[in-house]
């Protein structure tokens, strides 16, 4: 079982990630993600951002991809939801 320290770090890293996306994602997506984070729904916050990028047919900005990947792997998010958002187009 994960300690509360794990969740504090995860929360801080998600907040950092959302902050780096400011101006890249719609204000309502940012607000929604922050609301999920505030309610300790970290997976939902991450998935909401994934769905946003999928719906607008954009990739995660290159300067955010490393943190994005780390968060996805740490939370055990199914790769089918996030890998297409960071893969280079062929």
C-alpha cells in the first residue's frame, strides 16, 4: 500500500504538469483537472487531460512529455490512453 507521502508527491507532480499546460489546454479542461486533483482523483485528472488532447487531435507538448510519461507509469494508466499522445507521427 502506498503511503500518504506518495500521494503528496503525486499531487504536486500533477499540479506541476497542469501548470506547464496553462495556455495549451482549454480553461475548462484545466479547471476540471484541478478540481479532480483537489478531490484526490488523480487518475481522473490525468485521463481528463488525455481525453482533451485526443479530442483536439494534438500531442502533449514536447517539454511536458517526460513528466507526462512518468505520471502515467506511476499511476498505472493504460498505455492505450497516453502513448498515442506522445508518439511521433510517422
